[in-house]
């Protein structure tokens, strides 16, 4: 068999298929504020973000510690891509690092078009940024530790016992 013919067979019968598109995915990223962010900036950002997020059915939460952001977004891959494009082009921040992006079986923050809270607990803030907490085991469907930490933190900030 000629190499060209072998190539044809390989192409026609691929042994590795791309993974199916997940119905829902999340993205967790961090970024640094470009300048001092005042209340009015945050209010404007959130109003604008929530309006857009409602249109693409995206939910999630945004944490801010005065200098940096941590955001968790969840939605269809298409919605996440559209929102990340807006986030990437925002002049309010820079140095955007994606910590994790994966398929999820359901929404963790389904009631929030973009919840927002201030973080002054330095230890928890640092813990949330530990990349090792955001890795998922491919042989274990349990949510990663970072997500559990984030959910617990959010519930505590909302006054959930
Ligand atoms: C930390 C951060 C989070 C954001 N989150 C969202 C979001 O969830 N959805 C969205 O559509 N836009 C989001 N944006 C984009 C803002 O809505 C937009 O940057 C803001 O309205 C200010 O616009 P400007 O950067 O063009 O001045 C985000 C921007 C930043 C800096």
C-alpha cells in the first residue's frame, strides 16, 4: 500500500475523535485592575455585564479585593466565549490568567447573572488562586476543590450557614 493510500485510510477512519462539546462549561480566571476601581466603576461594570449575561444565559460570580478580580462564569461554550471576548477587551483590567475551564454537570450560581462580593480575607483569596485546586481528575466526576472552596466562600458571604 502506498503512503498516500495509507493516509487516506487513516483520515477516513480516525482513531481519535474530538471530545463532544459540553452543554455547560465554566471558566475561572483572575486579573489585575488597571487603575483604582471606585464604586461607580463596579456598578457600571455589573449593570453592563448583567445585561449582556442575561441575553446569553450566562451566570456566575465576581470577587474583588480592591486590586484584583476573580471571576467564575458558567454557561454554554458559546455564551462563555462571547462573554470572555468582552472581558478580554475591557480596559478595566489586565494580566488575565485562566485558572480552569471545564465541562460541568450543572450551574453552581444559577441565580446570579453576575453576583459580586468584596473579599478581605487574604488567606481565602490566596487559596482560591492555587492552580492545584482547580485541576480535575479525569477519572473522578467530583467537582474540583477550587469550586467547592468558591461555593463555600460565596454562601458564607451571602449569610448561608
Ligand atoms: C472583572 C471584569 C468582569 C467582567 N465581567 C463581565 C461579564 O460577566 N459579562 C460581560 O458581558 N462583560 C463583563 N465585563 C466587561 C464589562 O461589562 C465592561 O468592561 C464594562 O462595562 C466597562 O467597559 P469598558 O471596559 O469598555 O470601559 C467584565 C469586565 C471586567 C473588568
